[in-house]
């Protein structure tokens, strides 16, 4: 063992580095938007770069203008909003603010891996509760775990990544009401199901909602997320926030994106393509081990009869999100452009037919 390894914290030494597959072929692995930037946003960006010199100075450390715009959008005050470098940084802030050594969080499985990773990095422990066979959130089990594990934070993701299903309103309300801890509600894909629970912040001061510009706004490259919550929670997160955490360009582009009318039509097109793809593949459910699961997001989870279907799709020039272990027969596929989706549908049907042989 090297000297560096000896000095590493044991839990960090055991961790694997986060790996991202090299981009290859049709990129449908990261739930990104299939659309380019709206023309109006491009014009704003080009004009600003031509006329302004703000990049020579540090950004607005408090993101005042962007927070005010988001507060106006959701009927809140800027004190109810915190901006960060993607949802990942907000998840890290939650761990920093609320976890002491040995404290626990409760997370769904399968779901977004950053919940658990952030807890471990910040001296905490992640305890998972498995989703049901249909990937439904098991409300009674979750509440029982909350009572026995006594987590500091309960993470709920709706629509859930990678399964695409939403938590029914009655179940969600009960979980938030009875959890007895901070509830972090991840709504990264909320625009694709038309659900938004911001109004619940007034009712549940222990609720914090995580949102992002990466998915519906097609701005994954600017790494901008935001948290909505009670002033008390936002103040706590702000205490552990690094100064100047969000760059000037990211703040400006996110602000301009909020004022672009094109996004509503783009979201509608993604949802339409999602429903078309589901209808085309649903008839193959239970055929040679294949299943496609209903989704309220901009992606699908599919199960194949073969192991490692992600490699077969990659060989056909489709980069998708593949899994190992118990999920080794599953892939998550982003809804792309109609032409991409048509080619993907043909490849999936071909694989199903091959699995029959």
C-alpha cells in the first residue's frame, strides 16, 4: 500500500472512482435533452459575451438575480431558494449540513447513486430500502425504516431515476408528514410528468425540493441546480456553501432560459415521443424476458432476457446506461429525437427476436 493510500480515509479508500463511458454513437445514456439551445437564448449569450466584461470578476456569490427569478416562478421569496452546481452539489450540502459522523440517510434502491456517495464522503452511512417488484415506493416499509434507522435525511425521487415512476400524491404526503426527519424530494424530472410540490414547502418546513436546469431545460453543460425550501433549511445549506460556487455564465444562461417560451413545446415533444416508444414496445412485454416499464420522465427502464444488453446496444452504436449486479439485464435509455428513437426501436425489436433463438 502506498503512503497516499495509507493516509486516505478508509471509507474513501474502499470507494470506486465515478466512471462515465466515453461518448460513442447515439448518446442516450444520461437523460439529456435532444434539442439544441433555443435561438433566443443563443442570441442573449452571444450579445452578452460581445458587450460585457463580467467574466474578469468573481460571480455574484449569492446568485441574487437568478434566485429572485426562481422565487417569482414558484411564488416564493428568494430566501426560499439556493442555487448550486447541479443537484449533486445540493445533495453534498445536505450531507455537510445535517450529518455528523455515523449519522444515517435513507435512500431508495435503485435510485440516484449520489445520495449514498455524498453521505459516505461526509462521514455518514446510507441505508437503502428496496423498491417493490413494480418499483413502487413501499410506504409502510419506509416509515418502519425511518422509525428503526432514525435517519437524518430521507431521499425521495419522483419521477424516480432510473425507474421513471412517480410516487402517488397521497403516499408522498404521508411519507413527508410521518418521516420524522429532513425529506429531500428530488424532482429533477418533474417537468416531464407535470408535477410540482413547491406549495408543500409552506406546510412542511422540513421538506427541501431539488430541481435542475440539466434535463427539461437542456442545460446539463452549465451544471446549475437549485433547492426550494423553508428559510430555515435554505439558511442551513447556505452555511456550508462555498463562496462563488456558481459561475457567472451559468447564472446568466439559467436566468435567460427561464424566459424562453420554447421549452414548453420541447417538453411536450419529449413526452409525445416517450409515449410513442412505450406503445411500440409494450406489446413485447413478457416476450423472451423483455419488459419495458412505464415512465413519467424522459427515459425508459427496460429489462432484456440476456445479460449485459447495454453492450449489444453499444455494438449497434447506441450508448445507454447499463448496470451490473441484480440490474445486469436492465438498461436505461434516454428519449431522443424521433429519428434516433426509430432506429433504437428497430434495434430493440431485433434483440428481442434474437433472444428467442
